[in-house]
C-alpha cells in the first residue's frame, strides 16, 4: 500500500472519529447493559475521549514513526488513571479495547469496498494499526501497575507504623510491645521510629516488651542493644520485659549477654522498677 493511500485512509479515520467512537461505545453497550447507566454528561465525555483516541490512532497511521508510540502509551496511561479514579478494574478498562478494534476495522472494511483496496493493502494497514492498539493497552496496564505499586507502598508504610506501636502510658513513660519476627529491615525501622517517637512524646523511659517475639538470635539481640544505646543518648532508659523461657535459653546457648540491659519479668515489675508500682496500686 503506497503512502498516499494510507494517509488518505488515516485522514478518513480522523474525519469520522466521532462516529467510529459512537459505534465502539454502542457495541460495548450491547454486551454490557450496565455500561449505558451513565448521565448525559458522562456519555458525552465518553464519546469525546473515545473520539480523541480514534484521532490519535489515525495520526499514528499517518506518522509511521516509532516515537509516536509514546503518545499512544501516554494516552493509555491517562485513561487508565481516570478509570482507576472511577473505581473500574483493569479487566473492565481493558474490555473496551476490542470494541474500538472492531469499530475501526468495520470502518476500514467500508473504506475497502469504496476504494477497492487489495489484500496486501489491508495487511499493510493491520501491520500499522494493531501495534498502535496494543500500545494503548500497554498504557492502560502500566497505569494500573503503577497504581498498585503506590498502594503497596502506602500499605507497607501503614503496616510498618503498626509494627512499631509505641504507646504512652504515663507522661514520661511509653510501652513498645513487639510482635512477630524481627529481621534487619524491621529492626532498623524499630530503632528509627522509637527514637523519633521518644522525642515527640518527650519520654524518659521506654518499656520494650518481647512477649510477642518468638525467637531472639544474635542479630536481634544486637539490634536491641543498638536501640537501648541510641535511646540512652537521648536520655531515655530502656527496660526489657516479657523474655520467655525459650528466649532466655536461646540467649544462654548463643552467649547473648542480656544482663547489660535492664530486664523485668512483667510490665508490673517494670513499672515498679521506675517508681510507678505504688502509684498503680493505690
């Protein structure tokens, strides 16, 4: 197919973009009746957005430049972001793609009859058009992947905050109950957030309860030591409670010297250690 014929077809696609878009949306409404449940304003917006996409495809056919793919991908991302804002799933967003493909090829079929295009010319059109549609799909998907990544980061941050629940119990005393396994990443986060919260709460004592920690090895113990040392530089005394018999036995076997830390069996004993025992009892 010569360049002139392809350009003429591209111009016709651009010229009839609105009718092609309406056809695509009509096909979608036939398959998904709920899609028609839109206000007049939403329907107009859908037609305009879809027509812009058809025009973009027509421009892509005329340009025949790989760099134009960036525009198609960017359009897909923008529409994908709008779909996310409207609460539509990736499956719902992508389901509309084949309606555009059908509507455009239906239009090309009509043009083929009018202009009597050959089979080779139709294959040339397909080789140019289908990759543009695929790039739009890629843009859709990319928007959802990036949104999922952002949500995962927010969830991870929220989970991290919940994993270091420092609770003030008196004006100058706070409790940090740890639950679950402690790896290097979480240990560093515990240190960082404990120091930050200690400054914010202006505490002078932090009770670190290990009742919910099932295992303490040399690495975990070293991080506990680091936390106690770091807090001491801020003028905060660290008291360890809730050391289970299993942790105590492991500490002995690994020769972990927990005696350099202030330890108490229970929270009540820890409070008594710092002068709140009698007050609590009265």
